[in-house]
C-alpha cells in the first residue's frame, strides 16, 4: 500500500495551518481526505472549494440527492470515508 507523508495539525504553519483551521471549523476534526492533501495545501484549498461548490452551490439536485450520490460513489469505490 502506498504511503504519503502528511503534515499533522500541530506541525502545520502558514497557508496549510489556515486551511487546517478552516477544516476544523467545518468538521471539528481533520479527516484523512484532507490530511492526505497536506503536502500541497493549494491543492487542498482548491479541492475543498470544488467540494463546497458541488455539495452546497446552486444545482438542479437537492442536497439529499447530492449526498446520496456521494455515498453510492464511495460504496462503489470501496471507500471508507
């Protein structure tokens, strides 16, 4: 299994610390899907912005439908998160 060295919340500085703080405010913790992007905090921010637009932005799909699609996709991909 591949291993990606991540940066912990206590080690984070600068822009990464800002993004981790935003993640803590959103979710109350740093999920693995977020920490795996810690070596590239700009990509993390872009990914979180994209997620926010898809899940919370204007859409012909309801919020519930978007969540159901995310769950089904994760299950099909054998994703644990």
